[in-house]
């Protein structure tokens, strides 16, 4: 993360977060491909690695395909703040005033096959399973901060 001041009254803040070396069980792909047979590989088997197809057709005993690289870089936050001059804050009866526009959970760069490499199906589970979970929502905020 870093904060940069510019043009006297402005601040920009950005935060990236990264993790590497982890692998996860993407149970969503196992359910889609091995149990319900709804993967593209069933429609176009000629374009699929035969080892992968064998795992899909195994009925569950072979599932190396669902253990995937879970490294990521996430763009967690970006904000732009305006620190108003004292005379503007005084018009609002305050000592200081700032306006901030921000966005959180803006993007994920990851080879992970699931939706979010940080999601957790069963909290506290030792197996790190991703199944039927939603990623962190992208949010946008506008904040007015007054100090009295």
C-alpha cells in the first residue's frame, strides 16, 4: 500500500495484496465436470487432454484436476481524497473537511480456476475447499469527513 500527496490538497491511496505457494481444492469444477458433466470438455473432447477426461469420467476417485494453483494478486483498494482548505471547512462549522471516493476489491489476477482463491466452504476446515461461495463484493464509497 502507498499514499501519495499531490496538488497540495489531494491524496491517492492504493493497496495490492499477494499470496503465493498455496494450492486449493476447487470443488466447483469437480461438481460441474465430474458429477454433472456440464463442462465444455464433454462437448469438445477432441480438444481436451485425455488424462483430464479420464479423471472426469472416473466418478470421483481421480481428481487431481480440481487441486489448482491458488496464488493471487488482488487490487484491494484505490481511493482519492480531497483535503479542503480550512476556510471551506469553516463554512461547514468544522475545523477540517475531507472528501474521499474509494473502491474496494477491484480486481484479482490469479491462475486459480475457482471464483476466489480466498473463499472458504467450511470455516476452519483443514482441506481448503472452495465450493458454492461468492467472492468479496466490489464496493464503491463516497465519504465526507468533518473534524470539529
